[in-house]
């Protein structure tokens, strides 16, 4: 865990769960694995507070526990999964994706489950339906069955999954065969459970009714109340599936930028067909024949069969190698090269950072070194057609920022400078890791700036909240217009402007966190894909 | 008893010299001592050596050394007359410079080859320059270095830098202009292909341009005072590839087709970048020059960052 990652985790935990959980969490990240007693002792917090914070973290899947180093007989040890904490940055993106795929219902389902960590199906459905009904105009209400159908769709496409069951702690009185506790270092994969995506049968009919007359909504039930058929079956968001979806989206948009719209539709069809059949870390999708692709293409795209063949061969010939041909049966077997596409996207990210930061000539030198691997200084000047002095300056600047490395090749064993070749080179993987750390630090900076802005204007924010509360209560009791305006005028115009600009700042900082998160996602997927293939 | 008189070949030194000269003409690459000996076996070593020395001193014979031994070569009359009147050292220096040919030679290298002291060399060089036999050319690689070559030779590309250098200065504006022109040409070709709405294969093929076509276009544009060859245009197109704006493929072409080199042709095509500028660079932190010094509680921190304050008010 690097410093920046620990700092970012601390900020995220504090923002979402409060100071106590932050303290416990940060300490646990720094120490690795700890028992409950050790944790309580080192953080100097009372034991029950530590217990509660750990419960919160376990509920959200960020903390895992298991038999410790002393074996099953010893105390249980806890460890935090940092990756899971970083997923909190991406919650808005998950919710937005669910909304675009499954509408408002899907959005609310995912939001509820993200907020609670684990939920049973029945409670999710009930909460979501109630929320939807609340926002609907009078008289209409949301049927539970609709929500259930959206929920089952989410499960079918693997966006939601069952939480893996935890083996119960061995109790000598039960006499049943005890399944050993999973060792703390190996969390059980949710997908190893065979019923991972099986929906439980729950009897949920009916809907929440809103009464028409009176401004207080009276909650009436019609139909059967909920049965607790699915107690103990908890559902969680399948982050990996969402990540695969984001990765597919990135590949499709890259293809549409590089080639054209129709090619990107073809690639989208291919990726959609291999969504649930391709394992998560595969380098290629399943091989698809051209016949299958043609049948699966939506008719709205209106692509004829020979045109499809042409597009496929163009995709295969493209130097970016998004699509590859693996055979000739069935009209040609095609795969999407996932790892290579990720490497290309990561490379484009690196190049764009260098370009924005140092200028387009430095970007030229950077790309030149990426392609040609090792070059001497004279060769760099010649290939890039930049005057010698400027090229030297730019190379040294990139070298000082560690984006470019120097490789020495001695002619003589004594490494004399006049008799050594000095070659410049760029390694994509370490540079990607470096940029990833920069991104983590940047997001930390953004969060801190947001907290600072809020703190600076705390007095003003409190005042405006009080005014709003007064206004709301006055309106509820039916006051006259004059009283309302009098209360509103308690906020002066410059204060109103300040509030407005503050709101604008906070929104900007929030949206920029999401933007940096996109870069983090690309770089992290690339780094994971290269490590998986090792 | 009749005496068989063996006709004695006259060992006249002039005859020996002439014979040697004839042998040199026979073998223009040079003859070794062994060859002379084979031809005139009756000539003694001393006489042979005297003849050779005489020829050398007059300047009609060139002495060369190769891996096997010494070679004698006939010097052509023209160059023989040129160095008349200069002493041996000058002749030696002149020979060294002549051997360097197109690329010229540096004073230190002359010193190594001739083993003469520096002051002598400088004097000789000044002498030769005033006689207009050699000239000094500034090298583009190191601006202080001067290389000497024969007066009437054109300096080689590696010394002057070729088409991109004029008077030892790299012409960056010229390169930039060419860069943009080539890119515009390729981009307009790609757009025309895209708008033609034909089948995708035809579209892609028509968006390609061979290096020969680009070369012709640039020549016709007439923006260059210097004649540019196809290799020059290819170096410009390579810089466009490194800018990420153009991609290249190589196809096999028939030998006779225009623009093909060794049975291949290079095709270039304008392309779009595959992603938009990434999220990190939309934040001041991504471009901040003091990024590494920034931490909470320090002089530079997110809370009092000037760049962020300006950016937020945007």
C-alpha cells in the first residue's frame, strides 16, 4: 500500500462512514492483518466502537476476516481490501450505468444495494418500490412485480450476485461437521458458489398505495404482505461485471473514434455476445464466427453480409489490432483482443498526459521512444526533426519527471562516460504505475479541497440551512407571502452569490473526481491485465 | 664454340623507371614490389629501390600501404602538377585530405595519420588553403569542429545536414510548414474517402496515399527552395506518425510501378486519436509543475492552491 493509496482510503472512509471507521480502517490498512484485541489496543478506542466499525466494513465487503496465523484455534484476524474502498469513488458511475441500462428502477435498486452493502431481495424490492411511489404523482403507484422483474434482469446479466456464504464458526455443541473457516488471506470468491446467480422464490405481490386526499400520504397496503422467504440470502453488487462493462464501453468508443460508427457497432455486438461466456481476465473473447455475428446484429444497423465481411477484415487489418482472426470456419472466426486493446488505451492515456503537460513536441519524442524502444540522443533529434538544443531540453525534462529512462551500455568495463552508449527508453508498465499514483494523489487533493471549501463557508451554510428550515415550517403552517419574503431577505445578496459560487465549486470538484476516476480505471485495468498474463 | 651471348638488358635507370610506370598502367590498382621483381628479375634490389625513390620524389608514383605490404600506384599527371612546388609534408597532408573524400577530415585526425606536430599542420593547412587546394567546412554536428576537404568537392550530407539545414541552422519553420502541408493533404484525402460513402474497403483504400504521391504534391506546391527527394518526404511523414496523426502500411508492389522502392510501397493515411484527452489532464493537478511538493499542511497544499482557486472560478 503506497502512501497515496492509504491517504485516499482514509479520506473516502471518513467521508462515507465517519471518523471512527476512518481511524480503524486506516490503522488496519497500515498494519495489514490484525486481531480484534490488537486493533482496539493500538487505536486506543473502546472495544465496542471497534466492533461496530468492523461490522460496517464487513457489511460493505471491504473487510474480510478469517482464521489467523495461529490456525483455527487462534483469534480471528481482519484485513481490509483497499481495492474495494476505491470502488466507492466509482459509485456514481455504477448508478449511472444501471440507469442507462435498466431505467430508474434499476438505478434505485443499485443505489440501495450500494448504500447498504448487502441486502435481501425482498427488502430491496420493497424499499425501491416505496421510493418510486413516493416520487410519482398522486394516485399512481409502483407495482412490486415490476421491481422484481428488473431485479431479476440485473441478476441474469450478472450485475448483482449473491454474497458468498460464510462458514459458521465451529461450535462443539452442534455436532455437525464443521466447515473450516476460510483463511484470512484467501477470500472466498463469490462466483465459486454454484447458486451465485439463482433468484430465490419470494412471494411479493401488491403495491404501495397513496391516498388521494390529504397532504400527508397515508400508506396503505393492498395484496399480500411480504413473506420472509429469502432470509439469509443477501445480494451484493458485482463490481467486476460493471468493470467489464466499462472496459467494453471504452473499447467501443475507441473503435468508433479510430474507424467509424458501423465498425464500433460490430464490435459492440461481438462484445455483447461474449459478455457472460468470457472469463473475467481473459486475453481474448470467445471466438465468434462471422455467421453468428451477422445473425446477432440488430436489424436497425442495416449492414449487409458482404459489407460485414469487409468491415471485419478492415478491423483485423487495423494496426491497433482490436479484432483478430483465429480461423476460417463458419465464414471466419473472430475474437476481440482485450488485453491488446487495453494496452493501446493505456498508451494513448500516457501520450495524452505527456502532450497536455509538456507540449506536442515532447509528445512526439515520447511516442517516438515508445515505438522505437531504445535510441541515442542524436537519433532522437534526427527522427523527431527537432533542433538539437530543444530536443535535449525536452528529453532532460521528461527524464527528470521519470517518464523516460536512461540505459547505459558500456563499451569498456570501466563505464567511462566518453566510451559508453546512453540510450533513452520508455517502459509502458512502470510509467503507467507512476501515473496511477499521481491519479490517486490528485483525487486525494480534490477531496481535501472540497472539505476545505465546505469548512471555510460552514457558517454561511449553516445559516442558509436554518433559513430554509424556517421557510419550510412557515409554509407548512400556512404563512402569508409577506412573512416568507421577510425570512428570505435574511440572506443578503452577496451571501447568496457566495453560496452560489460555493455550490458551483463543489459541483466542479465532484465532477472532476469522476473524470480522474476514469483515468484510474483505464490504468488499473491495463496493469491488472499485464499481471494476469504474466 | 660459339658463345651464346646473353643479351644483357640494359639496366639503365630510366628504363627501369619507364618499365615500372608501364607496369603501373597495367595494374591501375597498384603494384607491389614483388610484381616489379617478377617482371625484371635481373634488376638488383638497389637499382630497383633507387628507381622507385626517384619516381616518388618526382611525384609520379604514389606510395600506399595495404595489409600485404607496400603498393605503388601511378599518380595521374594532373594531380602531380598541382602539388609541384610544395614540399613533402604538404604533399602528405594533401594526400590525407584527398583520401577523406566527401566527408572531410578533422585536424586531429590529420595529425594522427601524418605524425606531424600541430604547428606544422596548421602552417601547411593555411598554405594549402591560400593555394585554394583545400577548404574548411563547418560540421553541423559540432559547430566548433572544422573539417577540411578538397576545394572542388561537395560536402557530404552528414556534414551539412542535408536539406533541413541551411548554413548550419536547423530550419525548424521549414520542417513545420512541410509537416502541416503533408498532414493537410492526407487529411483531406481521408475526408474525401469518407464522404464518398462507398463500401468500406474502397473507402479505406482511397484514403491511402503513397509516399510518391505526397512527394509530387509537395513538389508542385513549390514551398521548398531546395529540391526534396522522396526520402526527405518520408522523414517528414515519419514525424507525422510520431505525432500520432498518420499511420503507415507497407504493401508489395510490382517493380516497375511509380514510386516503388525494392518492390515495396509505403502508404500513409490520416487517422483520428483513439481517446479524448484523459481525465487527469482536466484537473490542474495533472499539469501542475510543483505536484511533487504539494501536501496537506505544507507551503503548497490543496487548500491554498492558487491554480485550483483560479480553475474553480472559471
